C-alpha cells in the first residue's frame, strides 16, 4: 500500500516535470521560430513580401549623400523608383545624382536642407515634393557624438540640441509631411533608421541612443496605428556598418558595407516591422539578449562602459596629438 503511494507520487512528479519541460520548450519555440523566420528564412528564402515599386513612383531618402542613406537611394533607384535625395550639401547631392544616373534611368530630385534647422525646412521640402506620388520614405538622417563621452562633459549646448532636432524632429515631421498622401492611396512604406544602440547598453553615447530608442518606439506604435490603412512602418536597427559616422573603413562580416547592409535590410520589408536588417547583427542582438538573461544587467553595462571608455581615451589622445 505504502509502495503504491510512493510509485503514484513518483509518477505524478515525473508527469509534472515532463509538463514543465514541455512548457519551457513551447516558450523557446514561440520565441525562436519567429526569430528564425524574421531574420533568416523570411528575408533569404521568401521575402521581400512587398514590391516597393508598386507603392508609388517616388522614394524620399533623408541623409542621402553618404553611407546607409546613399545605399538606400541607389538600391531603390535600381528597383525603378524615382528618388528625392535630401542632405545639406548640394555639391554632394549632385555627385550622388550622377552615380545613380550611371546605374539607372530614373528621375532624381535634390533638396538641400539642414535637419538641425527650424521648422521652415519642412516648408521647403513640402514645396519641392508637391504633386509627387511618394511610395517610400526612408528617414535615415542622423548624427552622433564625434567620440563617446560623459553626457555632462559635452559643453556645446547647440550640439546637444542638434542631435535631438536632427534625429527626432526629422523623423516626426517627415512622417507628418508624407504619410497623409500614402494613406489617401492606401499604400506606402516608411523605413525609419534607428540603431541597435537603442536596444543594447550604450553608455557614453546616451543622448544618441536615447534618440534612436525614440525612433524605434515611435515606429512600432505608428506601424500599429496605420497598418490597417495599408502603410508599413519599419524600424531598422543596424549594428556597425561601414560609414563616416562609425569611421569603419573596411567591411567585415560584422560591419558590412552600406550597400551590402541595405540589400539585406530591404529583403526584410513586409516580413519584419522591427529588424536589425542583417543576419549577423540579429545574431549579435540574440547573443546580447542571452547574456542579459543569464547574467545581471550591470555585468553587460560595465563591460560596454569599459570598452567605450577605452575608445574615448584613444580619441582624446589622438586629438591631443593632432593639436601638438
Ligand atoms: N553606420 C552605422 O554603423 C549605423 C549604425 C546604427 C545606426 N545608424 C544610423 O544610420 C543612419 C545613417 O548613418 P550613416 O552611418 O550612414 O551616416 P553617415 O555616413 O554619417 O551619413 C549621414 C548622412 O546624413 C547627412 N546629414 C548629416 N547631418 C545632416 C543634417 N544636419 N542635415 C541634413 N543631412 C545631414 C549627410 O550628408 P551631408 O553631410 O551631405 O549633409 C549624410 O548623407 C543614421 O541615422 C545613424 O544613426 C548607423
């Protein structure tokens, strides 16, 4: 009788253990399978799930003379979209226009504005895009610190204001300018370039990562508000990409060229509304999330702080050498 009771208890605890393991496996599958689809299977074997060229005749790209913005402009032009390039320097804009003319037959319009300026720039942009059917908006323009530093060490108040104005106001106002015509036609794509910095610890660059976190959250909620009206709002969160901003000159697997990065990010359109845009960056984000889950946040924070502090030290030393 006693033995039967013990066997019964053993059986029950075995069943309970199996049930717990099943729940854990289901939870892992629930998270991992969408990750696998969004980052590997969807973009590489299925996507992109939308035709950008069917969204409208024109694409607008902010910060289009260098890096990621220029790569989006060239890639969208290659897909047959006419492009409106927006940056500060008309000379650099003309150069990109000639580059695009070499590889595609599309129309190219140039608008020179400084996104650190006041609201008058949006009147200029609005005048220049009147009556154009815009199907794709790439909010790419962004600026960061010249080197990582403690927030209170930054003496230039205007620089701090400029980062907020350029990174946040540009996205907000460009969406308000262009989304109404997309909604009228019930189709359109808004690609907002955030950064992995919005998601991972980024001390000594806190204002930059704060603005990028704004873009990510704003995009997520904007997407939910308007996806029922045929609009896709995608938040793209790159890790390191070769560019002037990162000062990385040679492409590697973890820091691809802007062209390679954008080709990959475009394949995620319609698949993922919230993406690193590039599989190795997705793996990196997964690894960081795993470290966060397995250790305490302070471990990762102090590791990144130590690294960025070393970058700051090197930058200050180089600046001193240059000044001598
Ligand atoms: N590269 C990366 O590793 C990385 C990683 C994560 C996120 N991002 C984000 O990706 C975006 C592009 O970065 P990137 O590395 O390609 O930058 P980049 O090479 O420095 O290019 C920046 C572009 O923006 C324009 N620009 C800069 N300030 C401007 C202003 N005040 N008004 C108008 N145009 C301005 C520049 O053109 P002009 O100088 O001709 O005006 C240039 O075309 C940024 O939002 C950045 O935060 C980049």
